[in-house]
């Protein structure tokens, strides 16, 4: 029976996930982030001082049966789990039989290597990345992909149900992170198409609001056309809440999945390269919807634009 859970990483997604876990889990939850202010911010939670408490470092997770990581990338996740620069990681801290659940968007190759290292130490590993953005993280309605051994997954399922309402079993360890990367690629490709279509419509003198109506009533409809075009791209309010650098990182992961699989996927490679170029070009901290600015500035001079139906 799991009585104590650790949670590492209190960013924009991690904090509401930890809060939901503390509210729904009938046990103790310890939280940690390298930014102490993020831990302190949870002190207003109703469970603080009772079921919820802050950790001073990884050593405070020694008694946890499960530790959840929600960290920015594989590099940081690897360092936290394996240790770094003489500092012990979860591998050295946790007791045999404990489970590490990586809920970030990590590289599946790294995930499989971590799983083997943990298994050698008598520990278990589950990859459980999420989809649904901050809004669903707050309401506990995330979709969670889960890779790992059946028995271990069933052991931690009640914890995952505290944070998400759609749990999708994907197969062995690493499969969830691979599918998360592919899902993010398909979304990013849709957002790219919406940005390009909007730039094209404007260059032809077509009202982008009409473009949005056509897309969302037709076969071109996708998540970006429904939730980003009218809300963020057309009014140039690029604040949808997901950093462009993270989108570029996810695409790089998806392209690595392609290379590992040995499959030719030219659109994926092109999409990853374009997003990487946008990350280098746009200001640090740019939202992923700011991709439209990158696309539109690469368009031809406005003086060259032609109205639809004009003589060529």
C-alpha cells in the first residue's frame, strides 16, 4: 500500500497536478522544486501541514513508495534520477521496490535507459506523460499515457487518477513518451498549417475571421484552428500558455523517435527544423502561437499582395 508520495517539479503544469494529488490521495505528499518559492506557494493549500508538505531535497523522499517527476526535459530528469556532480539522485535515495513515474515529455530512449538502471537497483519505472494543458491540469482532467509493467502500472493507477480522467495504456516503458512526442508533432504540424493558411489568406485580402469560420466548419478543422486561431493568432495576443521553446523541444524528441525507428518522415523533419528556426529567431519566452509572427515575417512584401480574382 502506498502511503507517501513525492512530487518533483512545480512548474505551470506540475503545481496544479501536485495540488490535485494532495487533495485526492489518502496519504502524505511531499513536494520539491529547485525554486523554493514554488514550494512556499503551496503553503496556502488546504492540505498543507497535514497531508501535504515541502521537501528540502531529494533525501527527504527516502521513505516514499512512489516519486513523480514533472520536469522540463530529459537532461534534468536524468540528473535528478541518476544523480549529478557528486549529488545523489533518486536512484541512490529510494528504497528497493519504490516506483519512479516520469510525467514530463522525455526522450523515450533516455526513458528506457533509466528504466534499466532503476531495475538493476530494485526500483521500478513508469512513463506517464500528460496532454491537456494547464486548464485540464487544474481540473484534474488530463489525459495520461502510461508505459510500464502491468503490475506496477496497476499499483500506481490510483495516483494517476487523482490527476487525470483519461488514462491510456500504451505498452512497455518508453512507449508513452514516444506517443506523447508523436502527438505533439501532429498538433504542432496543425498549428503550423493554421499559421501558414492565415498568412496566405491575409496576403490575398481575405478576412482571417472568415478563414477561421471555413476551417472550423470544414475538413481543415483541428485543435489549433478551434482554440488558437480566433483566440490568439488573429488578435496577435500570443499568450496561449505553452512556450515555443518547449514545442520545439518536443518536435526534436519526435524527430529522434523517427531516427530510432528508422522511418522516413520528411514532414516531421521539416516541421522540427522550422520550429527550431523559429525558436532561434523569436524572443526568449515566446508563446507557441507566436509561430505566426515567424511565418508572416517570412512572407512576401505587402505591396506585392493581390486581391483574390485580380488579374495576374
